[in-house]
C-alpha cells in the first residue's frame, strides 16, 4: 500500500468515513467527526501507521488534510 493510501486510510478509520470521502478539503471541524477527540484518534492512527511520534506543536498545527501532509514530511513520511 502506498503512503498516500495509508494516510487516507488513517482519516477513514479515525473518522469512520469512506476512504473516497477523504480529500484535500478536509479541515479540523469541517466534519462532525473531526473534533478534539477525533483529532487525537487521527494522530494516534497516523503515529501507529507510520511508526512516528509527533511533537505537541505539530499535533496542534495539524489542522487540515494538506497541513498534515506538510507535517508528515518533518518525520520522514513523504506522501
């Protein structure tokens, strides 16, 4: 599975949405599932999937699908 597919799957699993619904329009609180609790679930899923540990500043800054791709690069995950 490609990294982008794993990234999209993390969103799908965390928010219980179809993987086809995962796109660059997703932003924090743009869907009911992406609230503060959903956010931490997403971070945990991404950390497990890519075997990384994000810094608190990056967790807070992870405010959208696209911003997440940018942040993941800091951890050597080039999506």
